[in-house]
C-alpha cells in the first residue's frame, strides 16, 4: 500500500502545528502563531514518539505485511507499542530482536534555537500527513541549507505516523518482491523557507532503506541514502541507492531514481596486497550518510554497514556541480589521504557529518562503532579535524573532551537500565568566527541496552576550535559543551543554520580607531583583512557589520539580509598571507557608541 499527497505541495502556516500522541510534548515543543526563522540562529530537527500500546500487538507477525515472494520467517511481536517507562518491562524497541526491519514512524519537529544557549525561539511541527520519520532510524533528518542559503531541506517518508517498518519498505516505483516488508511508501524531500512554507517532492529512491540528507542547488536536489532490504540485488533496487539527483520542480511525478555516479571498492587498491579489492555486494559500497557541498563540489561519507569502505568521498569533478544530464558518468573517489581500509576491518572509522571551515580544513563527525565496550577508548569517535597539504588530507587530531564518551547519563522518566552512553557524533554544522576560531555544533550518537540504540535520548553539543591549530597538543584545552539533552520519548537528529544566515570566510579582520571629521561630521577608520589560511580565497569580499546601532549609518555601504555591509575593493583574490585595507565611514548624529562585529563573506 502507498500513501500519497501532491508531489510538490505548499502547506499553509495554519496547518504546520500538530500534537503528537502517546508521549507528552515537552514545553519547548508548543506551537507558535506565525513562525519566521531569523538569520544567524540554528535549527535542530527532532522527533517525538507518538505510538501507544495499540501501535503494536504482542504476538502479531513482524514484519506485518510480508509477501509470499520473500523469506518472511516466523518473527512475532514480543512487546506492545508503548515507549519504555519506569516500572514497566515493556519496550517497543525490543521488537527489533524479532524483526530486523522494525521501526515506527513519528512526527517531525524543527526548533529554531539560539546558537549559544540553545534556547528554543520557534518550533515548527511538520504535519504527519505531509511527512514523517522513522523514530529509531538514527541516520535520518539531517537538515541542510540550500546553496543559495535561502531554504532548508531534509528527507522523510510519505506515510502516516505510527506505521510499522516504513524505513525498510519499498518505494512504489521500485518494488523488490524479496523484501520482507511488503508495503510501499515514497521517500520525499521537504523544503522549508524562512517563513516556514513547506514544499514536498516525492522520490522512488532508497527503496528498501532510507533517504538521509538532501541539499538544494542548481535547480536539483542532491541526496544520499541506502537501498535494498531483500535477498537479492535487482538492478533497479541497486540503482536506488547512494548519491541521487532529482529535479526540484513543482508537481513532479516520481520517476525512476537517477543515481549520481557509482562507487565500487574495485576502484581501490588494497594496501595489504597491492591489488584492487574484490567486488562487494552490489550497491552496498554506496551506503552513504553524510552530505555537504563546498565550493560547488559534492562530498559524502560512508560510515555504517559491513560492506564498502568507511571514509569520505568526492562526487563529480572539483568546483563543478553535477547535472542531471550527465549524472551516471559522475566519478566518485575517496579523498586523498582518507582511509581506504574495508568497513569490516578492525578499527574502521565511522564518519558521518561533514563541515568545511575552508578549502583546506574539513571537520568530520565520527559516531563510534556502536559497541559499548569501545565507547570510552575509541581514538576516532568525536570530531575529527583534517587538514589538506600539497593536495593530500591529513588527520590533525580528534576532539573528544567534554563528550564524556563511554559515560552513561540519566534521563528523567526513563528506565535507568536503559541509560545511554555517548559514543560519538552524527550530523554537524559550523561557522567561522572573526577571531580565527570556528564553532561546531553536533548531535551525539549513543550505545545502550535498548533494543534499538537509535531510539536513545541523545544530546546537542558544541565546541570552539582554533582554526590554525594543527596538533592535539595545541587543542588540548578545547572542550565540548552540552547545550541540550533529549527528553524521554525524543530524539535529536540534524542541525543547521536558518535560511539567509551568513557563511563567514576564514579571514581575520582588524579595525583601527575612529577619527571624527568636524567638517563632514563623519567618523572614519580602517578595516584590514588578512588571509591566514594556506590557500587563496576568491572574491570579491564583503565585510558585514553586525550589531551596528540603527541610528548609525554606514556611508557608501550596502546591505546583506538587512545588515550593513561594505564591499572591499581589490579582493578578486586574497592570496595566502595577503592583507588588504579599506576605509570605513559612519554618520552618527546621535553620538551613539559605534560598535560592530565584522564578518567576511563572498
């Protein structure tokens, strides 16, 4: 069966707010009258479990609609649909032991939060009739800004809340008869603007598994995910995995998936033998999770499953956004210097979210291996900092302080026997600060005694790192801060900046004192820009002056999203080590204090 709505649909604001059943909503999830997302804030995606005891009946067959053409097994529900509670032995997630495809769809919430305190400013509740997520599917609900920074995008399912096993269902256009989950549901990209207007585009991609992330750019959606929950490797199911591309056009009828390049481990030389790796299970080398686009280049990560190579990849050619017409020919290659050992090898990394601070600095979230015994001793779990030199990437260090890896924490109204342990990080985002540091936010991964660890209440954390640091000794005092911990019945998933937020460049700005000219009644000074990074930065460059009092006028300036800004002449390119200065002038008739925070953007 399949649930459907208009393929590309705008939802009015009045329909945005719904209350999930089954679990009491925390105070910060309440509806607001008219959400408008403010530039410079963060958004956090999350879900609340909405099932009840009746969602699953003890003894019912799992998966519930297994077709005769699949190996259905004899699994039956051992627990009802109630969420784990103190004093109850029931745990809906223990049904995962009887049904490897087990999951329950749940509503999606998007919180606009203060980047420093994580105070919730606005909550958007996505109507479950529009899109849902699979509550325990830990790789879902990554949220990303479009390349023009005007829209947010995420992926989910066109399926009602409290529906079983949707994350391993087929899609209507790519049906696998060997999949024990016999139902079919479209995956979909949800696009959100600053006024919380929604647009939904359905896709047949990721049949048998989940879509994990999407980014809008150049009129298309770039997506990542996995496919295939059956016993074979049908060509159409294999082609529904990996990096996908689809047109971002209204009223699009879902068509066959378009894969953006195909990676095989046969492309890689085994360092132990000097020979190419033998072929793996078709499609599973493309089980990608993290997704980012930097300098018009698509990057993805693989960090789960026993097939393929857990590492970071470039998709397509550098500095060139892939297009639909040439999608099958796009190359996919491991970034030089990143791991090339097989995912099933001992000590393999588990990369997830990706964020570029600049062309030569890449932060990679590693979620850990999901094994409780390894959580406290992992050398890679946390936030990896990679630096490129002479075309090759090198691991500088891994930030872990403050994550308390391997240390359990309690959650109110949650059974202590299920207390989770932080295992690493999943989705991340970041910003470059004017003082030469970067701040990175991330959601944590967990391990626990839960039947499905993806359902554990997790955390939102942040850390500030000095961009020029290149060794663990230099970063030894840097530490994560916990900004928020999920309540019982809640999971945190993705983090991004709000639409129209700036993307500061790693350029240091220094300001001179201001001199007053009595004749012109203006204040003037100098802004000096220095590129302290190893690579040139392309321009022209603009300095945005945030925090300037409304009574003060920037002479000869412009505006970026309503904030005064100044285009800096002579910055078509700023070479490594190069400095450039420009004059800045203000009119200040009220003699207010002239204070601002500068940030450099393209």
